[in-house]
C-alpha cells in the first residue's frame, strides 16, 4: 500500500500530541529536577520511532503549548492525539500502532523517571490512552 506523505500541519498535529502527552505527564507531578530527567526519558522513546512517526516527531518546529494551565494544554493535546490516530489511519494505517506505542512508551517513561508513577500521573496516562484509542 502506498502511503501519502503527511502535510506540515499533520506532522505538527502528531508532534503536538506526542510532546504534549509527555508534557501533561511531566506536569502532573511538578518538580524541576524531575522534569529534566523526564525529558531525557521521552526523547529516547521518540528517537526509537521509525518511518512516518519518526519523521513527524523529529523534524520541523516544536509545538507551541499554552504555559498557563494544564487544562488548556490538555484541551489541545488530547484532541491532537485523537486527530493523529485519524490522520495516520487515513494516510499510513501501518503506522497507527507505532504512533500509539511511541507516545505511550514516552509518557510512561516520563511517569516512571522519577521514583515511579504517582496517582496523578497514572490518571493522565489513562486520559492519553483513551485519546489514542480507536474512535467509536
């Protein structure tokens, strides 16, 4: 099957979802040292991606996320995750599972990076998992 190339907007949507998911988990348990450790954990997971997913996550600009409120970030990130799955399903169905796996692995590594996942981080991981799930 021939896969269509992703547009710059579509790549940014994938990146917003992935980086945003990591940001949400990281923000669930604030702490500067933890954030540094967590960002290294996430970059390893993104670097392990391949194909379309790797290209989307490692090229182009970083997504702009609101700085004021975790709720605002979540209102952008969770729909971006769902849209990313839809984009990949339409253009590169073989990469849907890879995207899900990379985002969940990165988010999980972030949650585990600092003394294991807290209840708040687990709650955020559940919302990320739901956003990445098959649409109804």
